[in-house]
């Protein structure tokens, strides 16, 4: 039949009423940053400490975002100075001296991206200098170190933000919201896969804190955050398929199961190397629905040949896979320091994730399930156990 009768009014009739769907996070960032629809706060004056794996990502975001004024970059490797200075311009000082930004009263916050074993000391120095802190996970190498840092943040009245960037991934965040709204019903199984790419250097792995605290903490945080629940039991099987990783007494192939008090079962699969790219997936299976987060790709081209269909490989590594998440996470930090939004990754969250990672690691070494007990004052707000 003819469809002219279904044409309707001109699309210009309601042009100003139409808005983008909230799932289009990048368009929302465009409106915030380019058209000035953000909170209108003054740029946060910051120093970046460490230009390594994560620091390089944050450097790009700090330079490009109007929410920040980057005043210092602190880096121990002076061979990096020329390239960093070229990127940041003359308005930012590149130095190896941490005391310079800490003693500068104009600096409001520091972004700490140094090796894990240095986090606690630098966090404490920075908080005591009166600065807010953004720190790559983990805050400390133990629950005790983490508590010292958060106690100091409380005593000094400064923000301490622990970076778990996957919370700002648009797909993961959408799943979390929908699970918490009950759209999946009671979650029966939650599964996550994290397989690294490219293969990290042995020098990095020696100082990484091990696969449980370097990698699996992200999956632990993700599963607990999605569910709003902490596990009561974990069991891990792990081995090292790569000889060089076995030589440093770490694992590269890990499966951990988590039992939650509500009856939900969690499965975490972490690997140090996937030849096909940076594999990051999540599945939530509930009584009403199942949600899946799949891997993204650099482009959407589908090639059709006489005997095959093919696409480009998935993202190669975390800077491209979590590009949007890293940028959104940093913007969130600025809003938290400006008291525009609340801090959700609190001491209780950070210490709970570390406690679960410790239990998973202990289970791998001992070959037995580990019960985890929670006191009322250790359960984060919005979680059950």
C-alpha cells in the first residue's frame, strides 16, 4: 500500500524538543566540554605524578579537558621530559621533584600513577600537603596501608579517589543500573572475562603486585558493584602457562568462583595474555533477563568475501578499549573535588575489594575454598553481605 499518509508532520516541528539518548555518552561529553553545559566550575589545578601505562592516558585527558589546568608533571625518567613537555606546553612544569607540586599552594589535587609499591607513601605525602588525591588502584599493598591512607584523608579533609575505571565504561554502567533496578530479576550467575593484551613486560610484572591485585581487583569490584553484594566464599584455581611468569612466582591463568549470600554465583576468568586482543566481557544471567557486555572494535567494517565474513580484531589494549571510561572517570574526579557529586569508591569499598583479592590469592596458593566474613562496619553503603 502507499505510505504517504503516514508521513506525519515536518521533523522541524519538534526539532528543539529532541535530545540524544543517554546511552550516547560521547555526545554528552561533547555537550559538556564544547558547548559549555557542564557545571561551570573553575578548572581544577592539578599535578600528574608518573607517566607510565596509566599516567600516559591520564596525561592526554588532562591536557584535552577544560575541567583541568595541568600545572606539573612529575616523572622520575628524565628521558621522557622532552616529549611530555611538547605535549603539555610551556604552562606546565615537567620535573623529577615531587616536592615542587606538593609545596605549591595553587595545586589543588594530584593524580598518582606511579608503581603500586609507591602508592601508600605518595598518597600520604600528598594528603598531608593539603591536596585531593586521584590514585590508580590499589591505594596500598595491604588492607592496613589502605586504611592509613583513608584515615589520613579523613583527618585532613581531602578527597581520596581510588580509580576503578571500568565503572565509567558506558556498557558496564548501563548493566549495573539495570541490575540494580531489578530488570534482570534475581541474578543467578555473573561472569566476567579479563584477558590482557599486549603481554606485559616481566619488569612490569615484578612490581605490579601480582595478577590478583593488578588485574582481578577490577573484576571483583565490577561484580560486587553490579550486584550490590559482597561474597561469603571464594575458590580459585590458577597456574602459570608462561615460564617467565612462573619464574617470578606469579600466575597467568586464573579462574575464581565467588559465592554470594543471596545465592548468586560469580565466575572470574583472568589471563595475562590473549593473542587476539584485549578481551573484556561481562555476562549477568537473572531470573528475568540476561545482559551481556561484549568486546568493542576499532571500526565496524564487515568484509564479505566468497568464502568468509570478517571484521577487524577487537581493541588491542586498555587505552583504546577504555578510552571513554578513562575520560569520564577523570571528569567525575573533578566533580567530586568540587563537591558536585558524591564519592562512591570509599574506604569500605577499597578495603573490601582488597580483602576479596587476598582471599582469592590465598585460595590459589592453598588449593582450598576461603570463607569471607564481614562485620557491619566493613560493608560499604549500598551493599549487602
